[in-house]
């Protein structure tokens, strides 16, 4: 967590390099779950000491995600990611939430992990509102399916509420 907080890598990447034996704490190899005091302990990765910022600066970016980009930090299949659009940031930032590759809309990116967790973790029960425009009218029976639940690749999803933006336009 300390390495990810410093923007050195993601938490998953940190776990990987710890398991590879590349991380040492006070000269001894780190094990997953080891605790450290960033004010007193010395952490090194590949023999290079990691210096920790005493006062962390948080960065927040709001983006209108264009179609064709995936909402992830990296992609092993070489697809374009939202981070390709903001390469000149002073620290590593992460997308908060997900938008599908062909979806456009507002996306928040930040290095503030606490805020990201409060906005996305189910235990905080934050409601999300989506305005969807389709290329054809949507039947009420299809909207009822969203409320009763539909199965996606990563599991079922349910909408708390679904309504037309206005009765004259059934495509929104």
C-alpha cells in the first residue's frame, strides 16, 4: 500500500514485485502484509531506496471520456486507455469507476484512494445516475429488465430506478 500511495506502482503490481523478492524493508525481504512506518523504516525496490512524501498532494481530473478508450490503467491487449489521454500528470492517477469502451461521459481520475473508495465501494451506497441515449426507442419491458436484473460478463447488475427523460422521446 505504501508503494502504491507513493505512485510507484499499483497495489497489484506491488504484490507482484514483493513476491518476486525485489522489495526490502530495513534490509530484509518484505512479505505480503508486512507493516512499516514510513517515517522510520527504510524501504528499497531493486536496491533503490524509496523516499516517502511527508505531505501528500492529491490530484483530481475530470474528463469527458471519448468513445474507443477503456477505463483502466493498463491493458495487456494494447487497447487505448483513458490514461493515454492524460500522460503529463505530476503523479500516477487512477480512474474512479468504469465506463465501457464505447461509452462517453464524465470520468473522475485521482490519486486519492480514500475518495475513490468512498465513491465506488458498495458499502458506501453511493447512487450513480446515468443518462443513456440509444439509437432507437427503448420499450418499457426492456427498462423493467434493468430493474429486475441482467447478467453481464462480470455478474448481475440491477438498476434501482429507470425512467424516460421525457415521454416524447423514448430513446433516452
